[in-house]
C-alpha cells in the first residue's frame, strides 16, 4: 500500500511539467502563422508572441486570441491575434492588452493555491 501511494505521488509530479519554452510556429484557423513561445505549466498556461502579447487558444473559433483576466482566470478575449497586418495595427488601440506582470502574478497565485487550469 505504501508503494502505491509513492507511485501515485510521483506520477502526479511527473505530469505537471512546464510548457515547452522554445520559439515555434503557431497556426490560426485561416492558415496564417506566427512565431511565439508557450509559457506556464499545468496551473496556468498561455502563448507569448515575440512582441510580448499574451494569447490564449479559443477552441470554439480555433484561433489564438488576445488574453484577458476575468474572475481570476486567464481567458481568450474573442479578439483574434493578427500578425503584422493593418487590421492588427488598427485594432491594437481597441484591444485591452493584458499586462504580462499581471499574468505572472495570477500564475503564482494559481501555483500557491494548487488550482489547476480546467
């Protein structure tokens, strides 16, 4: 019984690894691509673009969208990320960008409280 408990505790630790923090290409639903890094871990995760924008994947739209903090959760805002386009430049004034410091504060709270991303 003791060995089973040890195996369960170790397996839980092994499956909560940090995100793959290397620059890679991400693809939007329309086929456009952009370079970014995955950040975070099982407590909280997000995508950070080369110019420091915080994104979350929206499974309904199949796009990476600007992130927002809502009730202690990091969520997709509904505003699709546009890479190097006129649309992005004009919408950048409208989008309420998340401050990366606020994301890191939220991440530390999630890790301290042990509340995983759902």
